[in-house]
């Protein structure tokens, strides 16, 4: 006989992964406050290979409007500066010879709306992933009936998957609402 709990567990893992991915994507959206995660995608040329910025420098936020980058090797300062300029971060670095400062400019109303839309799209993508995980689990459960699982067990498990789905959708809405509030707060 097929173990229906395995379908529930698989669906819950997929939904959990969708939430983790959403959390990661929302962290990369700049909301007017200094956040070192906006630099995660930047790669720096280091002895002939491209490495993440965090592997060649310490990245800190001394205050809410500044990101401070301190390279571990002085010659890297030009490479880091060039990598930031070529990235999609949209902030001009200030180099004082020892460290690089990124002043986070205040967001315009138009930019805030654009970022809120981007956040909404990320939340929608997460919801789609969660719904797909639910659909896959329910499809697998329906097939398991043909393999000998009683229909009442299948229906109960389906209801359980739906409850898990609802909990994760609610979590997506909470994450999106928090990010939207963060973006729209001046």
C-alpha cells in the first residue's frame, strides 16, 4: 500500500522551498534602507576568476543609509568599485582609498511603486509554486486510489494538503505585506 503521508511531506517541502525563495528574492529588493543582500549578485575579478563580493571584502551597514565595503587586499578596491558600477545596484560607490561607501539614496514615489509591483510579482510567483505543489500532491493521491488506497483516506489527506497550502499562502501574503510596508514607508 502507498504511504499518503509521503505525498503530504513532499508537498510541504516544496511549499517551504517556495517561501524560502520568496524571502530571498524580497531581500534583494532595495527598500530605501541599507541591506547587504542587495550586493549578493555582484562578482569581482580576483586573480583571474570571478568570485562573490563577500569572498574578497567585509560588507557592513554602519547606519540605515550606508553600506561599507572593506576589501581584504588594497589592490582589489578598483575591481570592487568597477564591479559595483557595472552591476544593476544603481548606486555610485565612493572610494576613499581604504574603503568603499555606498550611500543609499531615498526612493522616489515612482521607484517605490515599481519596487512594490516587483515584490507583488515575486509573491505571485511563490503562490504559483505553492499551488503547483498542492496540485502535484493531489494528483499523486488520486493515482494512489487506483493502487489500493481507500478513498476516505485519500480525501482526508487531500484536506490536509489543502490546510498546509492555505497556511503557506497566508505566509506569502504576510511576507508581501511586510515588504510593501517597508518599501512604501518614507
